[in-house]
């Protein structure tokens, strides 16, 4: 009898790691395509179709705008219907839209396909999957979310390289079709594995988290404005590092491998900056990562040798990776739990919007000047503006009354990891 009573408890405990692995792979493939997978297509589309880099970058921007808008709506929907249905929709739409992109004959078709892929594909995966993982872990949710986030980072490095190799073998149309079919074959079964935990698997509720006495609207406004600049900076290397490396004489696959090296370092960075948030607080760790990417981003334009790109890309990637971790942990530290989903959805929507804007402006500045100097210079300036806004937010947290638990976000964030 005792063995029989223990058996039901073991299965849910093990299955939560199935959820983590499934979520990691789902986000790796889907977000790898939507966030920066198009970077491998710049040169092929420019050569084959005669489109400018700004016009090509706008395809990616359309996907990210869709992701921003869809994330709010699909996250709301996932709270009201079976989560698996939402995630399955995301897998099907993402794969179908990427496959259809291989048959596109005009820019507007690619804009429409990537917008839908972002809104109903990635939007149905990003927020619902992170919420689902959190529900399976009453304790240790930080580690689980970090693993899923690291999986996404791996996809953002691996998908551009895979796309570059597919383009070399099948051309840009064949590459879209191949990666789209692969997406359907892999993600649909993974989506079917997802399910919400039962009451026993979910465990006891986590203890209430203390937050600083900073008005939530002020946090939302400052962070939303900040992530526009922060993610606008971030998008420039993600979208334009590959083309920049190609300008130095590298092949498409070599350029893709530089991005992959950067993203491998980013996996370690996401874990390291999560630990840093536990030690010094979520907001200071976020500011440290933001300062890192701001200080180093322009140096990419000073490199003209492929071997130096391989050395410098992981240095940049390790620090920049802490930004997304910082955004998520700062939202958790500064916003009460009962308002976190709605407020966080708004902030993340602005983040994806900034990501799309930065990628498009990067292409536009290249078309205007014929080089990437202005693109990466403006990216660095955007980082400075983000740090200024974060400093204002830090001042609001720091000046909270001494008897208020502001130190949970500023001096220490151990509760975040738990």
C-alpha cells in the first residue's frame, strides 16, 4: 500500500522535466526563426529579388510586431482555455507560415506571413510556455525558466546557421520550405506533450513575494520605454552580425557559425546573470547586463578578420544574454503577483516592438551609408538611453521607505530564484 501511494507522486515530478525539455525545444525552433533566423536570408534575398536590406529587415520586424501583439492576446487566452490547444496552435501556425514563405513572390506576402507567424505562432508559445513551466514548479521555478530561456538562446544561434546551410544547398525558397516542414514535424508532437499540472503536481503555493513601494504604473512606463532602446540595441547584432561578417569576406555558413558561437556563450550568460540577480538584486543585474552590451556593441564594426569575430562574439554574447533574464526577474521583483501577468505582457510587447524597430533601422542605416558603422553606433546610443531610464527606476526603488522591503529588488533577490 505504501508503494502504491508513492507512485502517483513520482510521475508528476518526473513529467515536469518533460515540460521543461518540450518548452525549450518549442521556443528554440519557433523563436530562433522569428527573432533572428531571417538574418541568413539578407544576402540571398537581396541578390535574388533586388530588395533593399531595410525592406528585408522589415519582414523580421513584421514578425516581431505580431509576436508583441499576439503575446498579449494569446497569453490572455491561455489563462481561459486548455493551454495545450494554444501551444498546438502556435506550433502549427509557425510551421505553416514558414513553409509558405518559400512560395512567396512579393514582399507583402512575406510581411503578412511573418506577422501571422508572430501573432498566432510565436505569440501562442512564448508567454503560455513560460507560464506553464512556472505552474509545474512551486519551488525551483527560476532554474526551470532559466533552462527554457537557455534553450531559446540556443535556437537563436542554431537556426540562423541551419538556415545558412539550407540556403547553400537548396536556395532561399528551398530553405524556407525545409525549415518549415521540420518545424511541423518536431513541434507538433512536442506541443501534444504539454499539459497543465494537476493539484498534486503543482504542489503548495509559493510564499508571497515582497515588492518595493514603487507604483506599478511607474515601473511599467519606465521599463516599457527602456526595453524599446534595450532590445533595439540587442536586435542589431542578432540581425546584422551575420551580414557584417559576410562583408569581411566570410561565407554565409561562416557568418552563421559566428552567431552560433555568440549564442552558445549567451546560454552561460543567462545562467550567470540569473545567479548575479540572486546575489545583488534583479535591477542591478539587469543594469550590469545592459551596460555590458552598450559598451561592447560598437566594437563589432572595428573587426575585419573572421578569427577575431570568433573571439569577440562570445565575449559580447555572454554579457548581452543577461538582459532578457534581467527584464524577467526585474518584472518579478518590482510588480505585485496579482498584476504581474498584465503588466509584464505590456513590457514584453514593447520589448519585441523595440527588437523589430532596431532590426529595421539597422537595415535602413546600412542602405543609407553602405556600411554598418551608423547602425552599431546608434545601437550603442540606444543602450545609453536605456541605462538612463533604468537609473531613474533604480532611484525610485532606492528611495523607498527604509521599512519597505525594497531590498528584495535592489539589495538581494533570493526570492526570485525560489
